[in-house]
């Protein structure tokens, strides 16, 4: 008997099974098992893609002056204290630039302040007005000697007129002598305290020095006026200091300072004749 090969038998069986509708005998062995009876169902709806955020446009470049300001170095905080002192420094700097006025001591300093009460009649610069002009040498022409001017300012022109004096000061004055009440009928008021005025003898000396050397223009360094200035009007004037302290007066100054090289002449506190040249 001839043996039929196994693979031919299998093929015959499979053919008969296919014709009868049955599954092949080794279908279970040839078909791989699945881990799940229900196959995974793929989603019919595709996943929504996440959109990336839009990239903002680049900023506009700064204007040149803004860029310069941003790049400029900032002032350190410790410098602010110094900067806060700048206004004070500027103020002190301006003060330092101002010229320093030389303080004038003695009779001229007193006389400059006292003359403000005389300026209403004689003018701030001595050009005159209701009273006579005192500038440009006028006071020196009328009173070549300071003692005569001191006496006249102390007593006033009305006292001269009352005593019968026709002129005051230098009777030979260039341009003519001055009569006590000849200038527009205006009198020179009395200034001395004993005569009824309001000035001390030291103040009268001061204002007379101011008129002679500041307004009328006498040169204190000249040969003509140096001795008078040194004796009466310099900051070192012993007579002025004595009048301030009350240790001398117009009535006694001639005697009290007779020891000086440039001896003062009599002044007095009542009208008198001029002391002469």
C-alpha cells in the first residue's frame, strides 16, 4: 500500500472544508490571538492643532536724543548732596566778585552820613538848589579856613545877620563875598546843639570835612590842604576824637590843642569875624 504525504492530505481537507463552508481544522492554530476582542476605533475627528502665538513686531528705534539720554551715564546718588549745595556756592561766588568798598573811618565817614540832611538844599553832589553850591571848589573859596566854616555851620546865617555882619567867610572871595541872607532870601539854618540845631560838634566837623574834601574837591595830599586835613579831617584826627568824647569843644579847641604843630584857630559857638588868611 502506498502512503500519501501529509501535506497532500491537509490540502484535500482544506479544499473540502472550503466547499462545505466550515473553517479549516487548524484555523485556530494558524490565526494569531489578539489581546482585545474589540479593535481600537480610530477617532474620525482629527485633533485640533494648537496655534503658536503671533510674534510681536519689533519696537521702533528711539529718536537720537532719546537714545542719547538713555545711554548717558546717570549721576551717582552720592553726588546729589554736593549738587544740592550749588545754589549756595553760586551765591557766595557772586558775593566774592563784588568789589570791596574801602571803609572810610573818622570824620569823613560821619560826615557822609550826616550830609543826607543837607542834600535837600545843597544837592546830593553839592551842586546847589535852595542853598548855595558847594562843589567844584565853591566851599573852599568862601571858607579858606575850616574854622570859619565850622563856626558858620554851627551858628547859621540868621545869627550872623542878627549880629550885624554884612558878609560871612572870606570878604575878598573870588566872585564876591557872600552876605548872610543874600541867596534867594534863604537862610542857612543853625546846626549846633547850643544854637538850637540837632548836630553835635563832632557831626558838624564831619559834615564840613565831607563838603570840603569829597564835594568841593580839596586835595588832602596837596601842599595847600594837607596840614588842614591831617589836623581836622583825617581818620587819625585827635581833635575829632576829642569832640566825639566830649573832652574838647569848639569854644576850647584852640587852647586844648595849642601843642599841635598845625595849631587850630578859634572856632567858637557864636558869630565872629573871619580868622583871616
